[in-house]
C-alpha cells in the first residue's frame, strides 16, 4: 500500500519542524523536499486537467469529422 502524495507532503512538513538537527541542514532538506513535492503535485494536477480538456476537444472534433 502506498501513502498518498498529500499525506507524504504533510508528514515531511511535520518532520521538518520536529527533527532535532544541530545545524538545521536536515530540517531544511526535508522542508525543501516537501515544497518540491507540493509544486510537482500541483503541476501534475494542472497537466491532468489540461489533458482532460484536450481529450474532450479531440472527441468533439472526431465526432464532427465523422458526421458530414
């Protein structure tokens, strides 16, 4: 079973604040990784929406082409 991306991002944000690191490097790295995952997830969602819209347009175009 895989953890959802949203849950993984939330866990990383918590870890970034909870981990005790003397120099803060671990905290910063985890926080940055969480941020990057968030950005990628947002971009993936946007691309999926655009893809769905293009598919709908293609289906409509194909229907017009088939019917004279």
